[in-house]
C-alpha cells in the first residue's frame, strides 16, 4: 500500500504527504512554535516530488519488481525508513515533506529541511543507495537509476550515489515524534 487508507492518486502513483504522514502538520507546528530566536528560519511545511525511473541495460528496459525504500536521515550516520514501495510502473512519482518530523532538521538560508536517503533493490541486481537527497517546496526532481545485473553466484554489491551538502547548511537538531 502506497498511502494510508488507499488514498493515492492514480496519476503516476502520486501520493499526498498528508495521507502518508497524517500527523505531519501537527508535529511541524510544534517545531515551528519551539523556535525562540526572532527571525529564525522555520521548518518548511512544503512538499517536493521525486520522479523515479528504474532501468536495466543502460536505460533501455524498465525493472518493474524493484523495491524502493526512502529513509529520513537522523544525523550523519543514521536513517529511519519512512516509505517502501515496489516499482509497479515506470516512472513512479511520490511526494515527500521538505522537513520530515522524524528526521534531523538542517537550517538552510530560508527554512529548515530534512535530507533523505533512497535505496533501490531488485533480485539479481546490485543494490543502489542515493544519499543526502534534499527536497525543495513545489519542485519535482527526476532520478534515473540504472541497475547493474549481478553475475550468478556473485555476492550482492552496492552502488552509492552521494549528493554533497551545501556548505551554508547547518544541522540544528534531531526531530522527534
């Protein structure tokens, strides 16, 4: 199931963030009111989207049975899974909050945000990890992931795609539910 109570749009599997995280705005309001510094950036209540294409053979053939897991990052080393789904269509589109209530808040120049990790796995292919994904309010980001076929009997290996942080971003705290 992609969204709570099966409330998903049929258009490209786009899910509403309020269906996935029903308490999102309650938690976000608590975070906003906790700020004691005047004129300090507040957690963003916006959402961004990811359009994910999962292919094999250098982008020529879709991989319909891959499993995608999205994690909210907690600090530099930890992350908690917040969404898991199969790639039943190609591409698949999903929405994430700019600032996730369970992730670490990072202060940008205009608002707080959370970074995400995304893992794509399929039987017989190398695991792919995309690290440090940043969502922007109202912006859709495309990811084209080419899975590399593993040789029979070969141990599962992984490919890591790391997106470096911006130097002006400052980690503030770990959000809690």
